[in-house]
C-alpha cells in the first residue's frame, strides 16, 4: 500500500511540474518580469522622472534580467487628494514618448498604466481615463513593445465591479482603445487584492475578448483576511484558464496588505511556480531597484527559481550529491552532504506547490544532518541546502 501511495504522490508531483499555465508573453514568447516607474509632476517623484529620461537606467535593467517596465502615470491619484498641481494629459505625453524611446533602445517591453487608486470607489467616476487613452492608444498603436494597462485598483469593493455604470464605462474605454490600437495587447482590471471573488467578477464580463486581453491583478492580501482565501482565488483563476499577469507585489513586509501567500515573503516565487508574468512594486519615488539586488534575486537563487541566463552555476553541487534517507520518510530524514557543503548551511523544505514549509540553520561540519518531518503532511518535498559558496537540492517523500 505504501508503494502505491508513493507512486501516486510522485505522479501528482510530475503532473504539477508539467502543467501549462496561461499568462501574457512578450513578442519573443518570453514571460514578462519587470519593475515599475512612477511618473507625475509631484516633487516626490524627482528620482523616477529623471530615470524616465536616463538611457543608462533603462540599459542597466538587462543585468538584473528584467525585460519589462511598468510606466505608471500617477497624477490621477494626486488629482483626488489635493497634493498640489498635476500634469495635464498633453503635458505627460512627451515624458511617455521618452520612455517609449528608451524602452525601444534597450529592447524592453513597456506597459503604460493609467494609475489612479480607488478612483471609482471614491468619485463614482473614471477621472481622466477617457482623455488619457483617447490620446495614448493611437500614439503607440504600431509599437510591438508597448502594452496598455487601462486602469489601477479602481475600487477595493468587489461589488463595484458588478455595477452597470462601472461596466458600461469600462467597456466603452476598452472598446475605444482596441479600435484605436487593434494590435496592442490590453491589461484590464488590475484588481487590488486576490482576496476579492475574482472568478465571480470575471464571469460577469462576457464582453471581454481574451485573444487580446489579459486579467491584471495585484498579489496583495486584505488586511486580516486569511491567506488561504487568496491562494484559492489564484488557483481558481489558473484553473479557469484566464490569461493572467500580476502587475504589482511588494517586498516590504511592514505593509498590512503584503501577506505571505503560499508561505513566501517574495511573491516572485509562487508566481514563477504558476508560470505567471509579473511586475514588482516599491516606493513611488524610488528608482534604485535595490529590492532586486537585496531581495528578489537572492531569493530566486536560493530557492532555485532564478530565470536568468547570465548567472554562473559553478556553485551548484551536481544532482545526486546530497543523499536523503530513509526515502520515503515518516519521522526523520537524514541528509548526507558532500565536502563542498560541510560547515554552516541554511536549509529550506519546500512542498510540491512551491511553498516553504520549514526553514533551519544548521552546522554540517560532520557531513550529516537530521531533520524532523513527522509534522509534515504526506507529499513530495524538496530540501534546498545553501552553504557559503555552494548550494544543492534533494527530494524526498513524506508518507
């Protein structure tokens, strides 16, 4: 019976690895991984405004394996908060022109985003969205590096998306953009949280054409709502085969809407596991990309989901060099480590869905370690071992 159970677990694991996920790919068939630039007139945005017109900033993204920039015109947010003067649509267009030119020169995808926040919820309207897209949509209609993200977190209330007034207004703008730029791909909705009933909402939008439209969402929680609800929502979206892209998630754990979905602090990990394109987020006036060098890339390397081609694998211990026994295990799993990993090591146990379920710091001077697994659910797990200069993985089955 145990052998049969082990077989089923391994089969399920194999199927989960080979499953094809639906997401927005760029013109080269590549998954999009990117970073934002906030653009607006406010003095707090001086650093990001400078980056928009600095070719060195755009060219430097290649070293981080970033292929996409989300350019967010944030003056609509300032419009509703009386934080000083804002640009008109005509005033921001030259800045967007420069961003498009720099993106083209660097070979980067560019998502242009009209970036209000709870605009419909607070005003029962769509601000300057119609004017913005009536001028932007035809302007870059023939540029195959440009994508149009029509809105941003229009409401924090799921019921607002079901109101006829909301749907009629959104449909009118959506159809206007497609008519003006039929070759440009549209990102729609940009939901503020995956704790909303997103599948139920999307089912009411039968006028959306997913041959040129992707559902944009933000990998955020909803304050005290348990993470499992959001995890189930994302799985339901994937199962329903909606084309998806996450256009925001944040590394800053002190924000109350940033929650550890799937047991992860860095949302790149579960999004990579699902095969979903993504953009991170940071403070509006920050153009440094420190979160990539300090958090995102180290996590991707440590957990073996790094997508880059330019990183040496010389420090990766050959497969099979780490032994796990007994395997399958019930109470303890013993690790036998090669010489390259003897000394202080960090260990992370990850389940078949990519969730980190246990983490340890141990000293492996003797070459052997013992890890408790009795409290883990039955399933297939991967142990990631990270030393000072080398790393390795080994799989085991918990019966």
